[in-house]
C-alpha cells in the first residue's frame, strides 16, 4: 500500500474501532448493573444488551446507499452523532426501558457500509482488500480490549460512566473523520465494497451465501446470549469479584488466539478447510454444552471459555474469507453487506432470546440454548462444498460497450489462474477471481 492509502486505512480503522469499543465494553458488565434499573427483568436485560443489533442490521445498507448520494463523511459523522446521543441517553437512564432506547439509538448510527465505501474511494483497486482487512482486524482488537477495559472501567466509573466514555469516544471519532481522514477526490460506487440494490436478488438466491449468513447470525447469537449470563455466573456462582473479571478474560483471549493459529494454517495451507470449519462449530457447541452440564468452577469455566473463544475466533476469521470466495466477483460488496447485517441481527437475537431463556428456565439454560443453536448451524453447514482457494483481484480497464466487455471477459477467463471474470461497461474495472499460484498479473490484456 502507498503511504497515503495506509494512512487512510489506519485512520478509518481507528474510527471504526472507537465505535465498536464503545459497543463491546458494555458486554461483560451490563448484566451485573441491570438490577439497579427500574423495571428490569432478565428478558429486558438481554434486550438492552442486544437491541443495538437490530437497528444496526436494518440501517447499515441504507446508510451506505445514502453515502453514495450525499457523501461519505456526512453519513459517518451523522452516524457517530447518533451513537454519541444514544450513549448519553443510556448514561442518564434510571429505567431499563431508557437504556434500551439508548442502545437502539447507538445501533442506528450505522456507519459500517459508509466506512467501507470511503475506504474504497481512498485506495486503489488492488489495495482495497488489504485496507478492509485492516478494518476487520481493528474490530477484533476492539473486542479484546473491551473485555479487559469493561470490568476495569465498571469498577472505576460504573456502567453509566462507561456510556459517557463511549459518547466521548464517538466524538473523538468525529474529529478523526473531520480532520484526519483524507477527503476523496472522487466518490464512486464500488461493487467490491458496497451493497448494490440491483444485485440483492442474486445474493439472496445464492444458497452458499445464505448458509454463511446464517452461520454468522448463529455465531453472534451464541456469543451475545452467553454474555447475558456469563458475568453473573462468574460473580454470583463462582465468586469472582466483577473487578477481577478482566484477569480471567485476558489469558482466555490470548490463549485462544494462540490455539486457533495452527488450525487456520491447517485450513488454508493444508487444504482441510471444511473439516476445520465443521470441527470449530462442533467444538463451540460442546463448549456451550459443557457450561450448561458441569457444575461451574473457576478452572472449569476458564478451560471451557478458552475452548469457546478458540473456536469462536477461528470461525470469525474463516467466515468473511468464505464469503469472499463464494460471492461472484462483482457482488462482493452486496454479499458482505448482508453478511454484516446478519452478524448484527445475531447480536439482537442473542440478547433478546438469551434474556427470555434466562427468565423462564434459569441462568445456565442459556448455554444450552446457545449449544442447540450451534447444533442447528452444524446441520445447515454440513452440505457445504469446500470452495476453491481463490482471491479477488481488480484492475482498471477501458471498456465502454457490452461487446468490448464480452470480448475482454473471454480473454481474461482464458488466462491461466483466472477462474472468473466480470467486466461491466462504464465501471472501468475488471473483477477477477484468481488462483494466486497460477495467476500472473503481467499477462493481463
């Protein structure tokens, strides 16, 4: 990446990380605080944790389309203002209903699609995947940081204080967008980075993509449902003071990353993608089942959580890669848009259903609910075909009519290592799926 591309990608990754950090920090602590609120029930506690997901899921694609019309930065800044306003509402709440409203407002500041579109505006075609990967990494880092910072900040300033800090983080993000993120010289629609309404039918009729969308939905349903009850389990059943929860999360998350790396290598370089993928779903379900079946002890929970997060992180890394491989070359943006919406919908379902299950059947039954959901995902994933190891590649072309596009497409698919080529007149870009081992960009026409 050129220096200006790297600068743009890192600054946008920082903006997205600040927002996600604010959302995630509440996850390990809110269930411990909710009893202080008026009108609280387990179901409403779960809804407060996950409700941001429904507004995020519904609004992120429309917000991305709006950014095509009025510009990227206005949409991103407006979304961060909504997020900050929701944080302030939640910070001042003395009722669970007001917290739910604040969390829903936080989610309505849906900036993910607009950030991806701005990233595409600020990077060359052959560097966009790298820039978007940096943003994806920032989300993982913000989640890990939130698991540590949430319990610590809860001890120092309480959950209302965390909401105030979240509002300040959003305002900091606005300053970064306004004064640090470069302004693109040209704003254009990028099929590899944005959802395109004309492609929605193709994406939603693709059974392999739908299977992956269902997977990320279940994955985040299980995660969010587990955190509806996990902090309470650690404090009330195991006796671990809430301020010390970070001492558990830190080694668990660090160890899980080390455990998952060999399996990533086995899947990608060893050609064992499908067995590793299905195995991770199975292990994740077994970890949830263990949390339900076994009498909780500190050592037992640490072991089961390390197994859980090893499988979770593995799947979280594999799923976007699978979407990119399965999606048609010119539909990657639309496919990722629905995938991301499914992820946030999973957070909503996990919070809402986790709270309902806790209220009806007790705390540990939530883990059984998550295990059953993961079992359904395993059945849905079993028929999947292991996709070829293909990478997206784009390059500029000058094609103005359909005849020229068809002619260039035939040339491209005849090249060694090119599995798929899409050339759309007027776009100025050819969208390829290539086998990097056999593909030589020097031979492009």
